[in-house]
C-alpha cells in the first residue's frame, strides 16, 4: 500500500514538473519569437532617419507627416516591455502608412534613386516583420492555450503565468484595414 502511494505521488510530481517545464519552454519560445521581431524592428528604426532625410527636400509642406514618423520612432525606441513595443510599433506603422499616402503627391520623389532604394529596404523589412509576427503570434497562441487548458491551467495560475497578447494591428489600424479602398479613375 505504501509503495502504491509513493508511486502515485512520484507520478504526480513528475507530471507537475513536466507541465511546469512545458509552460516555461513556451514562455521562452514566445520571448525568443519577439526577439526575432525586435531585430527587424531595429533595422526598420535605423532606416527611418535616412528615409525622412530623403523625403525632407521634396515634402516641405508635409512636415506633420515627418514629425509623426519621428515621434513614433522615438516612442518605439523608448518602449521596454513586449506590450509597449507592440503599441509603439503599431503607431509607427500608421505613421509610415501616412508617409506612403503623402509620397503619392510627389512624382519627383518617387523617381529619386535613394528614396526608391530606401522604400525597397523598408518593404523587405516589413515582409520579414510580417513573417516574424506570424511566428510570434503562433508562439503566443501555443503559450495561451497551455495556460488556459486543463491541467496546466492549475499550475499556470499557481506560478503566475498569464495570458499574453498577440501582436495585432491595433484598433486604429484595424479600422483602416476594414475600410473599403477608394479608387479614383
């Protein structure tokens, strides 16, 4: 009888250890996925001053667009936590989209070689960011599923694991994404 109780206790201990270790691995996987995003974000942040300088000469009347980008970049550089970085990057993405709209009014700028090269580099980084965000969201979903499903949810609560947010568009960008595009012929 004693051996049976010890065996059951040993199985429960190994189960708890296994579940806890799985939660830790999933949390670390999510953090690693965000580190990949961080690398791409850093590259994008490094390109933005060059883009702003290339555009300044052409867009004297669009200084608010450039100011928005500069402010959004500053906020992104100051963000420390994953959630702060997500919010700051959503703001920066919106500011960059405002720049793309403003650039349409300047055909000489669109033909400028430096500007075109910077646009290509930023476009490449945006594509890499999209892939990194998908991987991050997948890692986040896996962690959240483990935190919310039985029996690991019991351990998650005991050890302070909590549901983590996805890297999404943000409410402002979601509204813009859902709008029907305006076509002018």
